[in-house]
């Protein structure tokens, strides 16, 4: 049984590295294709060794087609004095993502249908996209909109939408087994910190930790644009070895955890995540699968049925800052990222070490006293007795932990002590 | 897939027709045999094309024997001045159903053991029967009983009990499948409106609606005397094609619904009824099967095990007016009958249209936008996604509706849209 | 079907006999071996015909070894004036059970590490043992300890620990079937009344009752030292015919019942005990199996998996007097013992009479009226109908009682009436 170096880096170090990386990535204008996404993956590739894939526009991927590549250099609304009233350089959310180019002078009346703001959240810029229908527009705060005046305005979106490629990054960390754990995170959202810089940077930290270990499972990390990215990956790659998976998103805010279960509902990953959450000190909620949300929709589609859950803190659509400029670097905290990192490590730890054992003295209890196994805390003795009692081959350590209502780590430790004492052996080779 | 003409008649029209028919039927003195039952079935036959069966007294039916036929022309208790103190012509409940003939002068003391009243409900006449033990008696209000005086009385029950036939009515509406839905209602109760004129008249309305459609299932309606009628039918007919069934009773009062499950407990009919009730605006209760109640006792007996539930509003024995003259035409309302009719139509609608489909683009989500399937209310989109996600052959539309927590009609509509868009096909021919 | 003579002895008579036997047994200094245990079994053998087994020290039993035999004649701590400050003759708990011999004069400082008391329960003597590690010591009240003074003390434990035998008693009451019901009770605790004189004396009463019957099951009673006794029995005997079992302990206090389920969790014994408890008037709690407690640990170990539950009132460790001198004869009551005896009889009664029947008239309901089976209390009629409805071979009387929510005795009585009426027959010979 391998041991992952749990203490390196510490969760606080991992959280601080995550914050630094998020700060570096925030200004880049990401989309589902284009240079912003490409630049983001280049930076991630500096942290962990990614394979970067470029998939040409027009490629058929399952029921979809890879769209044209979108790039943007500048965008603004200027008044008659040439002052930028709305300026893409200040915030990449100001332009509807995938806006076609515009260069025109227009009245307020002509501009109005292309303006988007949030009356109920007057200081926030909304996040809007138009990937599959050609359109253009500006997203502004309600205050900006009110102060615009009547024009005429000089309106410019210096973008391009033409054949190119869709970019995604992939990292496979091979383990002693070919069975894979998929970690998928979307990289297409501009500016916003919780959704989904938090998912990106924590995936990087988890990958770094696993790269420093010799894991049992193989770990596949996907850094992909939402929806079209997972569809593209599924179309072009072999997903048949994926045994467990998590979509990571919205993991940096101060809220409790939200786990959205797989379509199956009682997959191993569902049980593992719930077990780990039940022993964290953070409140949490577990939600049934619904075919709405992030890329888990694609992984859990009936043609793949991959057991991929979704781990979040405040869930998509479930916090007021969601998909606005208020989901910024102030909205994510070191403590929240550290806690999320700890849960991810705990989940990996269970999957790395779960397995069934055989009690080698199954008739009655073996005499613990003569093996110096009895004189410890009562909980530890109870863990030993549970492992002995249930290790008839039908129960894994996770099964035992669930039934004993004890943490997996304690049950695993008991199994190690019993194995060392010659009272237990792995049912199969757990390496 | 066939469409039932849900709007014709409207539930209010059906309820008004039900009330009119109930008014016509109320004065007839029904019993488990005899001319009252025969006359009732003759009137029903005017509404829907019944096959009327006459089964001779003495016929062995399962463990039972068809009893002698009972008829009654008149009955009364007269005082010395020839005044009718108790008069069968005023209310058929005044005579114990199946009373043997009596013609005698007697004292109050002699009459007393043959009088039945309800001390706790002094203005109501109780409903009493003595089918399988020869007896006679009068049912009176507590007030009548107190005012009777000491007699002598002229006591007359002008009835006959002799070999004849047991009568029942049957209607089979053939569907495109031979699988049958059984609707069974007892027709033996005199006078009382909720138990069970309401069941009789709603069965007629439901049959009328189905006669105007080309249903998928075959529908078998039984209008039978309670207990001996279902036993007779089961003895003499083939019940092997019955896949679902409902006993209808007590459906006209203002109470919420009561559904009594089949012996199986999770039969399709149990799930369908509960699904429909959960989306009605009327409160409802679901009860486990017990071998006590109406004809469901016979259908659910171990030699048949037919999945027949019982749909009621206030259940048998569960309302103060039960089996008294207070269960009269004032006790049933147009609104209650309309609501009961709606639920019956909804139940039929689910059973007519349930079935499993195959997602023809099961790998990932098909792109809804390019098919103009995305720009609707969010619930509608979610219904589409649920149908796509679960249509792997293992789940029926009802399964999907239950899991999605959406009404069957919405799930069915989503399936129709997806089928029209070429994204779905029925797993088997659902015609 | 046999009938156990339920009324002989009455539960009050059984409780009074239990109390008398407990009073006789209390002064004997029991341990896991030795003359105290041997004397206890000799007295039990006077009540019921035991087979007494002597297993030599050093015998390998499963993973354990039968320890040396311990005997004790006297023990005390005397002051300088020769007064016994602590006196084994007054209470056998004063010496740590299995203390090695000591005869020395020592200071308070030398004695101190060998003194045990309960600061939170200053008037109680704790119960302590040291079976598998050689040690000696005195258990005293907190008050005795404070009053001891500085010494020097004359300290004596006149014990012996040397090769001998481990003694246990066994009684097999053969039934018409070879399937066994195991009743196991530990006999190693000195002095204490609830734990476990109550278990011992109630086992004797239950055995007496069964000896006076011709039971269907075979009943095996074990009177054994805790842990090493069940391990020894399992090592040396054939347990393969045990179908149900109960460990009896702590059954004399005034608390409600505690039933600890078998490892299986839904064994027949689990269902039977819960059924009986649900109809007793005493509050009760049901606990899941954990591999900690009494001899059920050994029976439920993975190499045996015997379905043995544990019936207690206040559970081990769950009452303040537990394992102290306050668990004395005042702590157990006649009423509590009588109630425990009644539950034991009820449990046996269900296991003796459970079985599946076949409804011989399964098509519809048989006509109860013509067989004079209908004119009883409504509950009795309902019991008849439930038995008829579910007697298709798939349901036992216990299954029916659980589903009907009626007591087993009522369901069994209904089955008897129906069998007598020719409507039912046992699916297999229940004798």
C-alpha cells in the first residue's frame, strides 16, 4: 500500500499557491476557444506537465461541431469627447463572450438592445455569452448604464470569429493500476474567481501532490472549455478506464460544501465524498444528480455513464455573486481553498487505500492482548474489532468505516496494525 | 401514440352528468340481486353499452353460492289508526336489505328486537343487510323509534326471497393491446349517494370518454354487487389479462382523496395513482393494502393477485355519514365529482402513454440549440434533459417523471418533442 | 404444533425462584476458572440437568489458551492492630479477580499502586480483573481508601494461580428438530446481581419451562465464563446447528429493554425479538450490532456468523451501578425479572410456532360466515383475513403479523382456527 505524502504541501501552502495562481490568471480573457484559453493553459503547463491539444474548428464531436475560434483585442463605448465610458481593458466581462466585431457610431437607441446590466445588483457587471448564435453586446453595471447619456457613441468590439482551433489541456498521472480517476474543470470563464479559477487552481495543486507520489489509481486531469470541451474530449479519447470522477468548480467561497451525486447515485465516488464530508468540520449538502450544471452532464450521459460527481462549495446559481463581476478575487479565501484542498486529498486518500481484507483468525476474536493491540484508546480498539469482524471478504475498508461510523483513516490504520500483526491480509494485492 | 380527447367532456360537464344520473338512480332499492339491481343496470345500459349477465341462484362461484333473488314491493309499520309510522316508500333504507317477508300484528315488545337506529346520530337511518342469514327488520331514526308508542303495530314487509338470478353488467372497451385495465364498482347499495352512486356514475363517465377514444389498453368495467359480484365474475370469467385495476367508491364527498394500495404495494397502478395525486391540488392519503374493504379483497386474493387498488375520497367507515341516510345527494358535490373525474382521466392518461424510449444520441447531450429545443421555460428544458439522460431503455416515462420530480404530462410532452426532432424513439411500438 | 405450558410457572413464580437462586449464588466468588465457578455450576445443576465440562489449563482454543486456574481463600489489608481494614470475606469484589498471591507488610506508598476506587462513586467498590496479565490489587470504596492511614499494613491475598481446568455447564433440550436455539449466559462475575446473576437465573427458569415441554426446536443453554468460555465452547463443540441465539445479561434492573441485534441485522431472531418487544408494555431500544460487549462477539465472528443477539435491560456500561458493588441484590427487582421472563417466553413462543401455511381456498375469500368464523371481534376477523390473504407460501406467520401489525399470538390463533376449518394447511410439517 502506497502512502501519499499528505503533509506536502500543507493545505495552507496549497491554498496560498492557489491564490497566487488565480491572481495571475484573472486578467486573461478566457473563452471556449482562442488565445485567452491558450494562454491560460500555457501558464498551467508551467505548473504541471500538460498535453495541450488543438482541435480544428469544424471538427465533428459527437452531436456537436467545434466552433470558430474567437479572439478579442479591445472593445469600448466612447462618448463624443473620446472618453471610454465602457472599457474592455478594465474588465473582460464588459463584452458578451463570443461577440462578433463591431465598429460604428450609434445613438443610445441603437445601442440600447446591446446593453446588459443587473437592476437588482446595480454595481455588478453580468457575465454573458453567445457561443452558438452570432451576436454582440456590452455588459455594464446598472450605474454605468444610467450614466451613459444619449450619445452618439463610438462603439467598438475589436474581435475576430473565424476558423481556428479549440484548445484543451490534459494530464495523465499513471498509477500502478490502469483504472482512472477523472478530475475535470472548466477553463472558459473570464475574470470570475470562484467560477472557476478556484476549480482550476485546486486541480493544479492536487495534480502537483499526485505527481509527487506513486499512486495506485491513474489520475486524469482535464482543463477544458465547458460543455464543448468535455464533448470534444469524449469524442476524441478513450474514456473506458474511468472508474471515478469529479468535476471541480466554485471551491473558493466561504460557503459549506455541495456535493452533487453521479447519475448512478451510489457509485463509489458518491460514497467516498459523502464519507469524507461527514468527517470535515464544514457544513455540507448532498444533492441528487440532475442533468443540468457543468460537464458532469456529458460524463453522465447515457452513452457514457461515467460515475462523475461534482464538488462545489456554493453551487452554480446558488450564490448572489454567481456569473457577475462580484465573483472576484475578494470572493475567494485562503481558508476556503485550504479546506477544499483537504477534502480533495481525503477523497483521494480513501480511493487510494480502500480494499477488502481477510481476517486470518476468523473463528472468534483473536487475542489482541498477547499481541499488544489492546492497550490503546477505546475507539482504536473498536476499529480493530470492526475490521476483524467484517473482514470476511464481503466488506471493503470503506464499507467497514461506514458501518462502524468511524473515519476511514482510523479503519485503515487498524487494518495496517492487524496486517502487521499477521491477523489480516489484503484480499487482492492492493498495490 | 394515441391521444385521448381530454377536453371532451369537460370535468364539470362530466360531474353534472354524474349528478343527474345519481339523482335518477337514488330512489331505486338496490340489493345484491333483484329488480332494483336489474333496473339500475338497465339505466346504465342506456348510457354505455353493457353486457348484462344473469347468474342463476344456486350457482357455485368459488367458495360461495349465488343466493336466492330478493325483491321487495312495500314495507311499513302502521299504528292502530292505519298511519304509516315507518314507510319503505319514503326511504329504501327503512328495511334491512334481504329481509324475509313479514305480515303480522305485534306489540312493541315483539317489534323491538327488529328495530335498528343510531343513538349517536338520532336523525339518520342506518343501512343494514342480512344477505346470508335469514332475518327481517326495520331501520329507523332514533327519533322515529322514540315516537313509535307501544303498539299494537301492523307490520308488513312485502318481499320475496326465492330462486332467481344475480345480475351484473360488464363493458369491455377493446384497445390496441389485449392488456386490460379493470374498473370495478359495486351497485348493490340502496339510497346512498357517496357509497356508491358516486362510483357508479363516474365509472359511466370514464367509460363514455374511453368509448370516444382509441385506447392502447383494453378497459373492462364491472358494475357488480359487492363481494358476491366480484366472486361471481372471477369464478365465471377470465381475469388473466388484467394488468391494472381500480375499485371506485365514495368519490363524491368533499374530502381529500384516499388511495388504498394493491396487495403488491408497488404495482404500476400504485405508482401511477400516487403520481397523479401528488400533482392534484387536493389533499390525499395513501394507505397500505389490508384485506378488508370493497371488492379489491377478492381481486387481491392469493389465487388471483390482481393488482387492483381502491380510489376513494373519504374512505369506507371513515366519515360519520357512512352507511346511513345522511350519505344522500346533498353529501356529494359537483366539484368533488369533477375533481375525481379529473384524477381518473389523469391516471388513464399516464397508463395510456407510459413507455420506455431510446435516446438516439446518447453520447453526450445532443445540441438542443441547433434544433430550436432550448429556448423555452427552464422546466421544459430540464424535462428534455431528463428524458435524454434516462432514456437508455431502463426507464419508462413514469420512472423519469418520478425521478425528475416533474409531472408525467411534462415528461411525456418532452418525449414527444424529442421524438419529433429525431432524438428519441419508442423502445417498443407504443401503439 | 406443540403448545408450551405458558402458564407454568407463572412469570411471578419464575421471578421469585430467580431471586431466591440469585441470593444463594451471590456470595460465591466466581471467576473465569476455579472453585467459585465450579460451585456455581453445581448449584445450577441441582436446578436443571447440566453437563459440566472441565477443560485443562493450556488447552489451545481457537486463538486463545485456557489459562491457569485461579482460586482464592482469603484476602485482607490489616492495620498495625491486626484489624481488617479491607476484608475479602465481606465482599468478593475487594480483590482484583485473578490476583496473584501476596503476603507482605508494606507502607501506604508501597500499597498505593495496588488500590482501586471510584472517586465519582465514593461508596461503591469497583469490579476489576486481570486475567491475562499477572497482577494483584484491592478494590475499595473511596471512603475506605481515605480512612486507611499511612500503614504499615499487613497485606494478604491467599490465592493460587496454577494449572487446573476451566469449567462450564451445558444443557441441550432436544426438540423434534435438530435446529438449535442457543441461550448463552456468562457465569464469571462475582457478587454482582444484574451483571450477571440475572442472566444466569433467568436462563435456569427458561430451561425449566422448556424441560417441561416437547419443543420443536432444540435448545442449547451455555453457562460459561465470559469470552474465554464462549471461545472454548466454540473451539471444542459443533455449532453448525445453531439457527438462532441470545446472550442474556443485565435482565433484572428496572430499566426498559435493550436489544442488540446480530451482525446480520435482520436475522429471524432480530425480527422475533423486536416483534415481541413492540407488544410488551415496557419501553425498549434496539441497537445495531457492534463487535464489543459480551459473548455475542465470539458467536458473531466471521468464522462462525451465528445469528446471536443480546437481550438486556440497562445495557453493559449503560448504568451507573455497572461493574460496582452497587450492582447488588437491591438493584434487581421481582417485577423486572418477571417481565424479562415473559419476553423470553414470548420469543420462544414465536420461534416454536412460526411457519408458512397454504390457503386451500385461495381464489377469492372463502365464505367465513357459513363456517361460523365471522362473528367475532373485528381484530380477530381481520387476523383471519390477513392469514388467508398472505398464505400463498411466501409468507410465514411472523411475516403476516409484521405486515398486519397484529401480535403473533393473534395471527397464530387465526391460523389455528383456519386450519381447524379446513381452509389452511401447514406448508411443511411444523411439528
